[in-house]
C-alpha cells in the first residue's frame, strides 16, 4: 500500500523543485552573460600594405584585411561625406605577388607602389600616413592632465553597474612607453573629479579586430571607439550612438587603420536645469575625429541603454570604457569651461 505524501512533504518537495529551477536559470543566465562578454579578438600586426594610399590617377585607396583577403577600396578622396567606393579590389593574402581585382579593375602592389587600371583609367599610389593635426597636442593653460603617460592618480575603477561609484584603483596597464592599455574584464575607469562644460582631448588606437571602447562624457554620453577601417557597414567610429537617433550617425568615416594613433577632440556642453531641477536644455557636443568634424553642436538625447539609468545631471565623471578587448590611450586632458561669472565650474554635482 502506497501512502500519499503529507502536506508538509509535498511543500518541501515543491520548494526543492523551485530552488533547483531557479539555480538552473541563474546558471544559464551566467553562462550566457559570460559568453556574450567573451570576444574572439584577433590582434593586428605591423603590415606595410595596410593603410592609406595616395598618388596619381584621380583616386586614393584604403587597404585593409577582410575575411582573410587583402581588400582595397578605391575612393575619389579621403574623408568625403556619405562616401561609397569607386571600386573594391581583393586579393588572396598572404601571397608572394599581390594582384588585386574587382569591379572591372586590375591592380598590383609591388616595389612600394599600388598601381592599377580599368580601360583607359589608371592610378599609381604610394602608402601614406595621415597624421591628425592635434596628435600630441599639449594640454593648454588651465587644463587638467588626466593621463600623462605615468600615473593614473586622476582615475578609479568603476563599481560594476554603479557607473558613478568608485571601486578602488584602476586595473588597466600603464606600459613603459607611456601608454595606457585596457585590461579585458577589469571594468571601466572613471575620473575622481566631475565636470560640466568642457573640452576633452583623447588619443587612442585599436589593436585588432573586433575593437570596442568609448569615451563617456559624464559617464553618460558615449563617443564610441570601433575598429571600422575600410568598412562602409556597421557603426562608424566616433558615433554618439547612445544619445542620438540613428539618422544622426556620422556622415564621414574618418577612422585610421589598427595600430595607428587617432585623436578625439570633443567640445561638450552639459544639459541645463532650472532651480527646481527640471531640464531646460539638452546637452550638446561637437566631435572631431582625426581632424574631421563628425558632429557640430549636436543635440544629445537622454542616454539610451545601460547609461539611461543614471538620468542626466549638470556634472559627472569622464569614463573610458572596457568592453572585453584591449585598446590603448595616451595624452588625455580636459579643459573645464568657466561659468558666466568667470569662475571655474565646481567639481561637485
């Protein structure tokens, strides 16, 4: 004879089942989160073929690696708004002889020249490095040097999801050559001091594919860093993606190849609030990437995504993002604006 379970026994078994299901769900979420954060990063290596090419023939070229092939985008000129390539040429890579073809064009790279033709049209280009005019720019009078190549005294580790709280010293690496490198899975870093209106100068370089980082004004408004050289799809480098509508994405792709130093020069105007704390004006930002203006006094919406939970404020820290892959920074300084009475803005909220 099988006796039925008593009510306390059934309750205990039900509680154990619920605990088991909850544990399985937590485990599944943890695994999914870990997999989402894991990145198959491919480091870039020095390659004399990769980068910008310029010369004769009425066109320029951007040469990159794409899906294991050497790819050359022929363009009318560099940094044109809404640009599309005249032709895309590809070649197997590596190869002893670099012959590229595509869209009716035939080309080759030999003896430091990239030459090609299409019917009566032809070009002869040489590799060039286009250096931003503000690369290595010294901090002006009154600016705060946030990273001078030696110390991280101005910074703290962000406390997980609490983007405005500090959690000890940064875990990023300061390299012997005065470069700051993101350590994957070490969290973002934020400044001790808070800022309102300001000008920000940041130098950075990507180290491979994929690359994802960003400069967060007030820890809220992101100027993103992506590895997008030679690509005409996906999020452009320098986009204010978490605080502008999709149609406000940069019209110019002014990024440089991996391992080349690049510059952000950002002029930020914080949102305005009345005496009751009601916002009266949106934030605005001008973003210049490698000397090319991507946004001119762009109006910024309340941040989307993870940053939205912070709301908006008149001041906030500067944040550099860690997103699971290495990126390098150097020469970071910030010039706070002055209030209408000529006094420097307070660092307090």
